[in-house]
């Protein structure tokens, strides 16, 4: 009978050991193992290692829309960010970029790529910028004639280029307009600007959605015109700021469509 008792006891011990808590789980109040601190646990030996040119050649043999059953690992440098870091994680939790291993002579598009350990991106600072060297894993496809590696993740980052910290400047409405329209059409400033001005009656909307006011315009003069647009900006208590109020608007400047100076998704404070 003793022999039959020992075996279940050993099995129970093994089960208890197997059910022990996984590493990198925070205890209550402990943030030391938050996502940014998680080390690389997915081996970087998975996938078929090939050059970017070989990946492009494979893609070209595929029918339009076809995807390889195998996954491939490519190593190179980011030559273009097709997802803006400012859109992470607000709009996107994965990223698109172009990768080259021959100084940009040829490159392949990497679409819907997750971060290390196949995790979603949680911060714009996690996005590797142009010049970053990394390895990426995924399937190859022919997307309407364009070679792509898709639905993969970054295996490792050998060197990381990150955005420089933004500076903050206080400027007038007119100066903000000048800076914004000096950007490329559709461009956004790297730096943050604080602009004080008066809410204008012209071009005013009091529509509110999710604590943001759809749009209003600012000018340095209370009886001015449409100088700087506040577009879907966060307003105090989720209530529309009134015409004539003097406000402080904080955010990045944008050149919308080459003709409109605006701050989008900025923060509004009523001064008077």
C-alpha cells in the first residue's frame, strides 16, 4: 500500500511546482516588472534566416495575396517609419516600417509588426525610428505586387534610435500659425507649444465628444479672426469653451492640408 501512496504524492508535488507563479508578475503595489521591463523571452533563432533581397525574390514568386506557410527572420535597419510614433498607442498598437540590409538600396515593407516578445506597443518611445537595427520575424506575402513581411514581431533590437525629448515653447497665435504653415503639408511639430488667445465667433463649434470640443479658432485679439484652429481638443470639465474667452492651448502644431494651422488633441485651460 505504501508504494501506491508515494506515487500520487510525487505527482501532486510536481503539479504544485508546475503551478507556481510565473516570473515577471508584479506583487501588489510593485511596478518593477511592468511591460517596459520585460526581457526578451522569445528565442531569436525561430524562422528561416534570409537576406532582404532573398525575401523580396520569394515574394515575387507568390501569387497576389498569397502568404507563405513558413516564417522568415530578416535583419537590417529601419529606412522609413510608415507609422508615426505619435499615433502609438492612440491609434495603433502595432507598426509598419521598411527594412533594408544594404544601406537602403533595396528594402521590404514590414506590416502589422508587434514589439519584442510579440507584445503590442504601449508607448511611442518603444517605436524604433529610422536607423534602428533589428531582427523581425513573420510570413512573406505578395501584396498587389509589393513584397511584404506581415503579421510578425520584432525578435530583437541591436541598436535603437528613439525620439529626442520634446521642448516646450510659448508663442503667440500669429507665431504659432507661422511655425505650423512652415511645416510640410500634413506635418506635425516635434516640439510642444503653449499658445494663449481669444476664442473667436467665426468658425466656432460647441460640439462635444468624449470631453473634446470639435473646433474653435484663436487669435491674439479678442475681435480677431481665424488664426490658429483648436481641433478636437480637451476642454475643462468636457464643456465647450465660450466665444470671447481667453484660453491657454497646449499641444503640437500641425499643418493641415497645407493651408490650416492647428493644434489637434491639445489641452485647453480657460484663463479668463
